[in-house]
C-alpha cells in the first residue's frame, strides 16, 4: 500500500501516519523527520536545510526529491509506505509520479486531512507544551513566526496538490477536526478495500510458533500459556490450506534430523527434540 497524507502543519499527518504503519506494516516516510535528522547529523543536506527550515520555508524541490528517490528504494519500503510531508509542491508531485512509474509502482490513495486554520496554532502550542513537559527539544520552527511562514507556504505551494490529486482521481478527504480516533476510523474506512491484502499478519503465526516450541520450562504463567494456546488455535483456523501444506514438510525435516542423531547444541539430540516437537503438536 502506498499512500500520501496531505494537510497543513498541525493537521495530524504524523499521528495518523504512525497508526497506518502499525496497521498495515508499511513505513512512514516523513521528509520533515529525515531533514531534521540530516540537520542533527550535520550532513551536507542538513547544513543546506537548517536555516530554511528554521524560517518555516520550503527546502528546494531537488533536495527532497533526491531524499525520497533514495528512500523508496530501500528494502523496508518494498511493502509500501505512507508519505508524510511529501510531496509539498506540484513539481514534487510530478517527480513522485515519475519515480513511481520508473519502478512500475502506483499510488493507492492520497488522503487529505481537512482542518480549519484557526485550530492549527493552538495544536502546535499544545505540541510545544507536551514536548517541553517530556523534556524533549522543541522544533526550531514551532514558534508563531515560523508557523505563519509554514502556513503561507502551505497555502501557496502545497494546497494546489488537492486539485492535482482530485484531477488524478486519487484524492480522498477526511475531517481532520475530529478527535484522533475518529480520524483514524475514517481513514480505515477509506482504506477498507486494501486492508485484506496488505494487513500485517506475522504476529499470530509468531505467537503460535512460540506456543508450539518445545521449551518446557519457559517460566511463563498459566495465563500467558493460555493466551499463547488461544493464539495458536486462532492461527490454525485462519491458516487453512496453507498450514496443512506446511506441516508434513516440517515433520519430514524433523525426522531427517532425528535419523542423523546429531546434537542440537541444547543438551539433546535432534532425535529427542524431534520427539518433543511431535508431542507438542
Ligand atoms: P509540518 O509540521 O510543517 O508539517 P514537517 O515536519 O513536515 O512539518 O516539515 C518541517 C520543515 O521541513 C518544513 O517547514 C520544510 O522546511 C521542510 N520540509 C519537509 N518536507 C518538505 C518538502 N517535501 N519540501 C520542502 N521542504 C520540506
């Protein structure tokens, strides 16, 4: 799944992006975060971006386009990504179209978080207070003067993307003024057609494997064991045909090891381990 979150500073893009990451096993690509990391590390890009960002202006298109081109080629982005803060100008949107087309990829949706401008200053003040209370460094551009510039930049350079993506038929809009969970629900609703195909699945099988593992003395509580067993049951139901196909192969592997009678390095032969495995199943 490949998504864009669109909206002014303080619209909640970062918060919703994190939830999408959790739910769909995709990565969040935030150009703001990447640029801040570059500034902190003092890289050439960081040095170029530092003052521009502090003023609340936009970093040159070619800089962020190069960062994104590099990032979407990395292994963890293969499953999909949610872009947060990119594209921010029409030339960036065109460059993204080209980058995706060159790789044979396509965008699934562009989600606009629609908010009243009046609320943004308040939201950013709240963020500053929360970060200060947690002892975190406040962003150099989270002040009234830079925020005004960021909003100006949004209106002049980023807002035209709403029309751009309406034109491609990819734009979907949610009410970003609602409480965080309601915004998440609205986004989930929009993405329902994709949820089945890209939802993250490894959790249940991993738990199931733990439940079947031949470790007798795990020191786990009864309740924990019960939970693991339950998870295992669920997986078996949902695994269906795939599980049936996988099991004989696993058994075969265990027998082969047992025949050879080699040590498994954990105080037993493969044969004894294979027996335990079979019992545990
Ligand atoms: P915001 O809270 O304003 O949405 P971000 O963390 O997305 O903040 O971005 C912070 C700053 O980083 C921007 O004001 C801008 O200077 C720079 N930046 C981030 N993304 C881009 C981009 N796609 N194009 C140009 N500049 C960007």
